């Protein structure tokens, strides 16, 4: 099959194959290795980051829980609640005022606190100045909360106006009989928790979120607007990973059907997950940059290989083609044509040998022609000698009977020709005379 292809095309294709094949293989391997290395790097780094953020959130939660416990177990709160449930109206009003005062003293100076209420046993807000609609919403939120069994409960509460708060509910128990005296409701701005990781930036367009592991709803995000859409695909992927006991790194398809990589860590005492989401497409941007560089290098190498292969193929195929043309010209017997050559390669050596061979063949032909001419002259001379010997007597040197016969035949032919000319002339003269007489 290769012998059916011209040498120059074989050389060009071999150059291109040799130059491009390693580049293509190296490019594919480098792209895959770089992509896997990037994913492994983000898996390790993001995994450690979310764990650290989860611990920082836990510290903030513990700090709030500790302060709330101090408030709930304080003598002033215990006495205020006991007075609130008293049947004496003045005493009850005094207890109510004391509760409001305690809330203001403990949480009034914190800008990150949205709501601060104490609910009675029926989950009604003890502050009469609260709007009925807000009070009903808070009451429903407290009623729908699971049994806390004396432990704080964390969840997200949204008002009718769309204001979102991260809420801590805590039962307040009487220290004397351990009966429920009320519920402490503290609503915090999500921005308070987002500040924990707002300076954390892993690059690659990653996002840091705190989501509800049950349905994927965003509880806290790094932006102040906190308008991130729910991530149901993420919640399902995390649930499956936790159920199968795998590591804290999953991949999933978002609502736009784009692949995302997520590292997660649970926030203790809550049903939340700290999640760092990195788009795979953005992660591969650096890898694609390396791939593009490899492509550019490959194209440049391809062009260089094409030029080199053309030059080298021309340096081989052109002299060979000229040599073939010269060899075809010798079929007509022209051995004076010569092949021009320069250099010291095999083609130059072959051209030199061809020129030497053509010179020898030409010289041989000339010698043959000279020999043939000499033999022809000798043969002609021999023929003349034979002819002379056949027409003379060898003893006397006088023409013999054969020569006499040849001479006699020649004279007779000459006489016949002369007689024929005279007869024709006589007849011509007689015709002219007759013509005159008639005239």
C-alpha cells in the first residue's frame, strides 16, 4: 500500500503523524490529569473549609444558646414569669414589663437580632404591642416545632413581608418544678452567620451556603440579599452520600442541568449543612486554558512539521523525479544528457553513478560505431579487390574473358542507346518536312 504512494507524500504524512500523535496523546492525558487534579484539589480544600465554617457556626450557635440559657435560668426571668402567671393583675403587669425589659437588656443592643419574644404556654407573644398577624405567625412557627425536650431548636422563619430570620426556640422551665413556663424566641439576621464565611473565597466561581438538609432550601448565603434558589438536587445528593457512608464531596446537576461539585459538612445541633458549591465548568476553566495552550502549540508544531516535511520531501522527491526523467530520455539513445547534482547524500551519489554509467555507455557506443565503420571500409576494399581479381588474369594482369564479356555488353548497350537516339531524330525531321509540304 505504501509503495503505491509517492515518496514525498509518504514523508509528509510520516512527519505529520510523528509530530501530531505525541501532542494529541499528551494533550488528552494532560487534560484528564489536570481535570482530576483540580477536582481532587477542590475536594480536599473545600472539604476542610466547610468543616471549619461549620465549627465557626457552631461556636456562634453555642454562644447564643449559652446567653439564652443564662437569661432563661436567671432569677429575674424566673420571678417575672411567675408574676406573669399570677392572678393578681398588678403583679402580672409588673412581671410582663420585667420580661420586656429583660429582652431589651439582653438583645436590644445587638443589631443582628431581628425578633426577640417570650411566648407563654399557649405560644402567644407576651408583648401586647406586637401586631396580631406577626403574633399568629410566630405562634404557628412555635407550634409546628418538634418537641425540643429542653434543648434549643434552630430553624428559619419568614414573616409575611418576606423577611427571613434564623430562629432559636428554647423552652423556659421553672427551676422549682421543671414545668414549662414559656418559650424564648430569638430571630437572627442571616447576615450574622454569613459574615463567618464571607471572606472565604475558593475561586472558580464557588459559593458558600448553609442549606436545610431536608429540602435543600438556602438558610444562609454569603450575599446579603440571601436570594439563592433552593438546591433540591444537592439535598438529594447529600442524603445519598450520607446514607452510603461516603466522603463529604458530591456532584449533582442543578436546575440548569449543569454539573456542580459540592463539599459539605453538617452543623451540629441543627439540621443544616455548610456547603461549598463549585461549577465544574468554572473549575475546568484553568484546565481548558492549558488545553488551549496545548492546541496552539500543536498547531504551531503541525505547521512547522508541514513546512519541514515539504522541504525535506522536495529535497528528496525533486532530484529523484529529475533522475527518472533523465533515465527516460536515455531510451532514445541519447547518452550525452547528464544529471545535475550537488551535495553528498545518496541521491547525489546515485546521480554521479548514473552520469558515469551514461559516459561509459556513450564511449562504448562511439567505439562500436568506429569499429563498424572500420570494418565496413575493410569490407569495401576487399570487395573491390575481389572484383578486380575476378576481371583480370592473375598471371598476365590482362582482362580476361569475363571482363571482355562485361565490356562487350556495355558497348552493345551504349550502341543501342545511340541508334535509338538517331532514329528518333530522323523521324522528327521527316515529320517537320511533311508538315511543310502539306502547308
